[in-house]
């Protein structure tokens, strides 16, 4: 009986219980005071610019010039596609361009010839007009001679032969005027034809010039497609796992691998919507990475997503159908590192887990 009383009076249990109560209370108070000035989440990952390597033309891979995890600079050649088909298309386009240029030169020559023919025909018209004027003068002279001889033949002052010669000269002069007039009409028609030909050939020059421009565009397109057979890096970074081999046929727009721009990383922290009440841009942030325990990265709140993460999901929830269950949503918050001299930032990789502690102002 005495032993039991001693056990009941043993203060160790009471002391331990008091310590637990005091410790729990102290921990609760500290956490509560901390929560008033901090918002934390471990639903956060490191992010970076990831540039997919996508060929712009389809073809067979002739060479892969990089390896997994290799550092590349912007403009470095990553892989080559077989360019023989593209070179043939470029040669065809250049040959078509030369043909179009030849057609234009031919149209120019034809236009010049037609213009020269028109000029010559107009000169011939002027010559015929002069001949007609001379022939009309001859008609007037022979007509006057005929009239005189017609009066003289009545008095038998001249012979019949002389009268007939005057009549013949008059008729010949009239016929000459008619012939020249007909030649003028024909020359006028020929001039009109040549002018129409000149206009048509001039239009052919415009058509040929348009064709040349079209062929030039085709040449540029063929040359551009040829340049696409050399796939280059669009930014500095590390090459991801390469999922393509020489001899493989790739489609235009097919994602082959990626280049990760690890020099500039940031954090995407997914805070509950109930944590955003006091959070604003520019607030100080402490980031802890699971890969580097005990190290704290300094950062700041850069921006807030315009919508919750579920909104951008492949199949966003449709709360208007079925039974509704309220779920606390999370909003992605971008956190930018501010410790430019922290060498460990370069060792962070996209997808690494981190915890974020926002210091509320």
C-alpha cells in the first residue's frame, strides 16, 4: 500500500505532462503568430523557359549534332535533314525564273519590233500622202491639157493622135491617184494592226513581269525551305533527352526534343485561394529547395495567374452539371529569384520541388 502511494505521488508524469502542454501551447502560439505574417506552401516547383525543337519541314534526319544534356548557344546547329529534294526544288524554281525572265526579254523585243513597224508604217503613210498630192497635181495638169486638146480637136487644129494622148495621160493620172489612195488605205490598216500588236506585246511585258515576281517568290520559298533543313537552337540552354535518330523520318511541326533555358529560372507556387487575401506583388519570399536542404533562396512575388490551375486543365470542371462539391482552388503565383549572386540558383532545374514562404507586409 505504501508503494502505490509513492507511485501516485511521483511528480515525473505530471512534469512531463506540463512540459507537453507548455511546449504545445508555445508551438501553437509561435505558429499562429507566424501565420499572421507569413503564407507558406510546398505545392511549388521550379520553372524555366523550355523551347521545343520543332522542324518546319518534313524529311529524313541525316545527322544529329548534339547529345543529351549538352549545353548549346542560340544559333547552334542541332540536327540536319536530308536536303537533296529541297535543292532540286530550288533548282527548278530558279530555272522557272530564268524562263520567265527570257519570256519578258522576248516580249520587250517584240514590242520594240512592233513599235518600229508602226513608225515605219506611219512614215510610209506620210510618203503616200506626198505621192497623192503630187498625183493630184498631175491630174490637174493632165485635165487642163485634155480640155485644151478637146477644144482644139473640134477645129481640127490637132491630130486625133494628140487628142488621144492627152486623154490617156488624164486617165493615167486619175488611175494613179486611185492606186495611191488604195495604198494609203492599206497602209493605214497595216498601221492599226501594228499598233494593236504593239499594245498587245506591251501588255505581255506586264504579264511577264508579274510572272517573274511570282517565280522570284517561289525561289525565295524554295530557298527558305532549304534553310529549314538545318535545325538550330532558338535560345541558350541545355538539351533534353534526344528522341530522334539519323535516318528517322520526321514531320513538320513534330516535337523532337527541347532546349531548357536554365540560366533564368523562377518558381510557380500554387497557393490556396484562402491564402491570397494579404498577398501582393513585390513581397519578399524565402524559397527552400528539397535538393539543397538548409539553404534559403531570396525571391519576391512577381505576378498572379489570371485564373486558377483547374481552369487551364485539359478537362476543366463543369460545376453546372452533376453534384457540386466545393473544393478549395489553387492559384499559380510566379516567384522571381532576387539573389543574383547565389550560385546555387544555376543548379536548380525545372520541375524541382521547393517550399515557398511569403513575408506579408
